[in-house]
């Protein structure tokens, strides 16, 4: 895996983890998990804990990058996710 692919995968992992665990758009998914398994269940904890979710997102990104590393589609997708994450951090810092 090249360094650029690694860094873009890292940024994509950060963004996807944040999306699952914190973003309003995924709140319905987190609510569904809590309704299905209970508020205090391990699945509910998994989708609300950044450390826990990132393990699974990182595993998927590592496999995807291994299989599709260097392709234009992967680079565009991971770059968009990485830039989105960095823009979110910058806006929090600058506001």
C-alpha cells in the first residue's frame, strides 16, 4: 500500500467513523440499533463508540484499499471523505 493510499484511507476511516457515531444523518440508524437490541446492548454501544466503530471501519478500508489501491475510483472516494473530515475539523477550530 502506498503512503498516499494509506493517508487517504486514514482520512476516510475518520470520516466514516464520525458519520456512524456522531452525525445527525446516521441518528436513525443508531436509534434503530437501540430499538432492536436495547439502549444498553453491545450493538448500541458499538455504533456510538468511536473507538469501537473505527476498528470495523478501518478493517473494511484496509481490505478495500488492498484490493482497489491505486484505482482512480478509490482515490477520488477516499479523497472526498478525507477532505470532508478535514473541512469539518477546520470549521470547528475556526468557528
